[in-house]
C-alpha cells in the first residue's frame, strides 16, 4: 500500500532526467542524458524511459541545424574540427567527407606549422574514422562504458552494468579485471 | 566481481579497445614501426586472433606490411578483432 504513495527510486531517477530536459541542451547534453537513461532504465521505468528518449530525439534536428550553422561560421580550424566531430554521426558520410576536405584545404593555407600540424593530426583521426566507421561505434561504446563505470561506483552495485551491457561484454570486463589483478 | 573490480575492469577494457584502434590507425597511415610495436604489446589471445584474421584475409600468403594494401589489410584485421571484443559479432 505504501509503495504506491511515493514514487519509487527508479521513477525519481526518471523524473530527474526529465528535469534536465530544458531548451538549452546541446547535442552532447542530449547524448549524455540518453546514455544515462539507457543505463538507469529498469523494467518498471521502461515506458517512461522510451517516452523521454522520444522527446530527446525530437529535439535533435533543430540542434543539428544550429551546429551546422555554427560550423559554417566558425573562424578557426580547431573549432571547426570540434564542431564537425560532434556532428559526424548525424551527417551523411559524403557531407562529412566534403567538410573534412574543406578543412584540410584551409589547413594547407595556414602559415604557422605548429597549428597546421595540430590540425592535420586531428583531421587524420577524423578521416580514419570516416574510412573505418567502427571507430565511431568504438567512441560511442567507450562513452557508454565510462557512464556505466560511474553508475556502478555511484550505486555500489553491478546492476547498471548488467542492465546496459551484454553477457559477452560483461565477460570481457570480468576477464580484464582478473587479468589486471593477476 | 565487486563494483570496484567492475569499474576497474570497465576502465581497462575501454583503454585496451582504444589502444587497438590506435594500432590500426598506425598501420592505416603507414606508421609500420609503431603499429608492429603496438601489436607485439597486445595480450596473446588478441594477437593470435589478429594473426589468424590476417592469415585468412591474405589467403595464407606472407604479406609485406610496408606495402600499402597489406598495411590496410592488417588495420582491417585489428578492427575486426576490435568489433569482436566489443561484442558486435556475438550472437
């Protein structure tokens, strides 16, 4: 009887995610909240979580347009690379390649060799990721793992790990942990 | 496994995956020395898997990593192994 009088801990967690869903979110904020929702969702909160994820999804197109606009108006190459990095997963590959080529051309015109080398180095990472899309998957996966690790420590429980990762991935983590302790 | 052990395992697992991506990138851009050194430092089971993938992809022929196509073949083998370790091939 008492259990219906107060929201459960899980529902409170979902409410806290909803409270963070203001109008001033960036794409990175949205990605972070999405990952947290996925990690914290339980059977009890699945319906609410799906609703929140749909609402976050609906916010993305406008933010993507805003970032594309920022990219075309950015003056320095490092900012352009940073903005493009955050946009890569939302743009068609040919558009990313085109923008990378533009930045590479601009980099070739830079007088300062230190800046030119730094930009070229960053571009190489992005071009490699364009050629081998698994690098994007890896980045997303590592971001997710980081959040799972924090959730495991914050809750002092393995539940977030089992909720967010497959049996195979948990086994890999277990093996890595054992190898590190050997 | 304790939560602390799991958090440690997660961190090391992430680092190991990123390291392999760096090794693949070194081969992809022809930094063969860096790539080979990275390969030699991988855990034995991962290295054996990559060796097997290279062997299969090369049809059992010896390859020259300084050759551009062979270097990309090695990079692809490393990335395939990476996918495997991320659980992307697990059913």
